[in-house]
């Protein structure tokens, strides 16, 4: 007949195992939280990149609009400088 080899764990050994399990659980939860935060940050980065692209598109549109306005004003007034404060146009001397 086989001997019964069961023996009782000491309380401090059981506590060590429970502590290790708790630390694993805490660590796993923290990994999960970091992954969620990373996902949200990546999503926010995509939003920022889209905004950046839109802003640069607007910037280039403004440059084009500025060029067209300068050409229009040059045709109307000739070469010179506009003093925005006084509203006066000072023609260039040639």
C-alpha cells in the first residue's frame, strides 16, 4: 500500500505564495493600464498629426492667397509698399 505523503504547508510558506500571486496580479493590472494609456496616446498622436496636416494645408492655401492678392494689388497700384496704419500706398522708385 502507498504511503500518504501529504504534509501541511507552513503558514509563512502559504503567505509567500499568496504574496507572489498578489504581486503578479498587481503587475498584470499595471501592464494592462499602461497598454490602455499607450493606446490612447497613440490615438491622440494620430489626431494631432491630422490637425498638423490640416494646419499646414491651410498655411499653403494662405500663401497662395497672399501671392494672388499681391499680384492683383500690383496690377492695380503698381510696385510699392502699402502702409496699413495710414492706408497709403507708396510707389517704388525705379
